[in-house]
């Protein structure tokens, strides 16, 4: 790398760092991020802003702003779901890295190798993360009970692997939103929009399949309810019901973004 390119890269990283600090601070102040979540967001944002560039940054900002806003919608009706999930609505460092770590890595790969399909892969990862978040947040408002994606039987609201029609439509909407943001002012806008749709829905379905099969789920012997927590709200130690001990929701989210990235790159190449 010549001196001019090195200076430009350092300037981009510096701008990315400053921008990420401002956005992460706003997220922390709005209680969308924990303190360690804000630190992780700065790291992810700096990589995406600095190595990817403005178009990459806008997609990341779109994911964060839209997803954070949705987490606040219908709070009262989501209380029955909150008793199931392991963590609250504030994203901690592990959650930030699970949703944005693959995206940050792809931005670095893009800068080093200049791979032609790195942006569609990035868009696919962010579409999958967004679709999963929208499906969870909006699907929790469904008046119809969720059904297991594996068996089709009714399951408790918030259960891993449970899907609703509203949630699936929300996943499509999330993927479309990221596709539209990524396709703005691009000569490949139609392909990128389709990448967002396909990777978003595919990622959401993959997340549900993983959640219904290998994600660790517990049952509270006192309340007899399902939960992701080793200790339930009532203070009772829960009993493992299914899944692998090392696979929690953050693990599933990370795998979902990997699937979304692969799906985005493959579909973009198919359309080329």
C-alpha cells in the first residue's frame, strides 16, 4: 500500500471511530445499548465505516436505528415474550458482535482484497440480522399463537423456533429495508434489493430452524414455562429441555449472519 492510500485509510478509520463513538453514545443514552455493548458497537462501527466506506456505514446505521426503534414498540404486549428470552432489549457486547461481527470482518476483507461480492455478502449478513430482529419484535405482537417451524404445533410466544405469519412478513420487510438502503444510488440496485429480500427471509428461517433444533432451551419446574434462562424470573433454577449447552441465542444469531452472508454472495453471483 502506497503512502497516499495509507493516509486515506487512516483518515477513514479516524472518521469511522468518531462517528461510531457518537452513534454508540446515543444508543447508550437511549438505553438501546449496555456500556460494553456501546464499546463493541464502536469497534464494529469503526471497522465498517473505516474499511467499508459510506455505503457500508449507511446500511449499518439503518439496521441499528430501525431495530432499536422496533424494540420499543408494543412493550406491554411483549412482556410475555420477555420472560422467555435470555437477555433484555438492551444489546450487550456479545449481542452486538453476534449481529455485527461478520459484517465488520467482511469490511476488512473488502479493504484488503477488494472482492467483488464482498458488499452483497455484507448486505446479506445485515439483511439476515435485520430480518431476524424484525421477525422477533413484530412477530411478538401477533394475535395468532406461534407454531414450531419443525412440527407445526402451537408453541409459547417467544419460544425458539416459533414462527407466525406476521413474523415472516416482518422478516421480508426487514430484508427489503436493508436491500433498499444498500441499493440507493447503485447501478446494481435491483440485484441488491433482491439480495436483501432473499438473504433476509432465508436468514430468518435459518434462525428459526436452529432455534428449534440445537439452541439450548430450558423449562422452569416451578412455572412450567419454557425459557432461554438457566435461572427463571421466579428465581427457580431451570431444567435443560433440548438443544446443545454451548448454543444460546447469541450463537444462533452469529450463525444466522454467516448464513445471510453466504446467501447474499451466492444469490448476487447467480443474478450476475
